[in-house]
């Protein structure tokens, strides 16, 4: 409620692009209409209320983070907390898995504090926050040695989730980081990938290369779900089926054969089309494009201010990672991941806000 009040009644609302409000409003309106006309309105309204509440993270970040000093403290806490949780995960892994491995490491999925894909995607966007700060000379958050020590457990546990979509998305986002920030980093990243393909143990390479293996059971199950999605979409083309229990709808069209089949459509694109039809997908797509355009504009506008430019870069690469990982996973609707990615997406707009106030974050 406080966020809504500030958006409409506070002078601070001027820091929010009104077009963003209209586009968020349009996407929410389609969800409301879809829920009202679907077969189970109560269930759908309950689900969209929870998802809409996550959008508030985006606006809260822009409205309530007052200056770069506060933001730096928040980033340090976020990185340190993730590193602490990751360290606990490594200790548990060492005690529980290493003495008695139940499966090859290439097939192991770290899942102590959540679903492996969710954990992998969360660590992915945390790494996207951290890595740009290694590519500049100034210590904006902390000494780089301390930052490296905090990064190590996050990186190890990211690998142990074996979330292939997050690995691919992180690699793509880091390529963009290299292109926009540091060509030497880009060269090193490409060299590292080539070395991995040449000398990494076969099971590790097989796990990575299985991303492109159409016959892999996990990949094949997604094709099956997407094929079923097309049938559902065709029957509910305009407004979808609402944000209802996906399993119920799915079983009307197909009996699940694979683990997790039908729980959701394992794709942002297909899931939004199923839930909210072409109208909902169009509203979502325009919103995402508009946010991305704002991120790019923020990066261009802050090139003279290193810290603010890093914020814009994190925001851009987080959007890229979200969309790539979301090609094969319903991460836009994943509450745990959404809370982090909406914060990251807001960083570009925070950079513009700080620039307007003359707060460039150069105080270290």
C-alpha cells in the first residue's frame, strides 16, 4: 500500500516512467480479465495476486532506495548472504554426498534450500551482480580479494545445481558483459569455454552439450509439453485458460509420461500464452521490450559514471539471462527467483534516478 501511495501521491513518483506504469497496468488488466472469464476464477485470482505482488519489488527498489550508499550496502548484504547460504550448502554436500555418492557428479542436483533450477537461476543473477565489479579498477563494494572469497562458494554451488538453462543464460549474459565492458574478459571467457570443451572430463562435457541433444529425456519432455501447449492455446487463443492449476488443464489434453510433465509448460512464452492468451502475451512482450529499451538507454546515458554504468549493465544482462533461461523454464512465475530478477531489472532505472540527483557513487 505504501508503494502505491508513493506512486500516485508522492513527489517521488516522478522517478517512475509513466509508460512503465501503463504497460504494467495493461499486463495486469489482461490477467484480471482472463481470470474473470476462466473456469476457476477464485484459483486464478489467487495466483495472479501473488504474482502481481512480486512486481512491486521493481517499484519498491526504484522508489525506496534513496542513494548509492544505501544501494551498495544492500548489494553487499545480498552477496554476503548468498555466499553464506552457499557455504552451508557446500558443507552439507561434503558431508552427505562425497562419502557415498549416489549418482555421477554431472547428474547431481543441489537442492537443499529449493528446487535446483530455481537455485541455479538465483545464483546466476547474483553472479551477474558480482562479476562486473571485477572488471573495473575501483573497489565500489569491497576489496576484490574479499569479493572473490564471497564469489567462490556461489560459483561452486551454481555449478552443483546443474541447471543447464541457467548455465547457458549466464554464459550468454557474460558474453554481453564482455562486449559492453571489457573485451579482455570476453576473450578469456571464450578461451575458457574452448579449454573446457577440449580437456574437461567426458561426463561434465556431456552434461553441458546435452543442452543441444534433442533426444535427451529432459529436452524431449519439453517438446512434448510445448506440443500440448499449442493445442491448449489453439482452444483458448484470446485470453488463455487463466492462471489456474496447470496439471488439471494439461490432463484434459494429455496424460503425463515424464517427471514434472504438466506442472507448468517449462517456458515463459508457452506458459503466458496458455494462461493469458495472445492478448496477455502481447502485453507481456511489449512490457519486456520497453523495460529492455529503458535499460539500454540507461547504459548509454551513464557511460561517464562508472558505478551507475555497472548498475545499468547488471540490469541489461539480467534481462538477457531471464529471457534465455526462460526459453525452457517458467522462471517469470517463479516467486523465489522473481524477487531477485525484478530487483536486478530495476537497477538501470535506479542509475537514471541517481544520475538526475548527481549521486554517481564515486565515493567508493
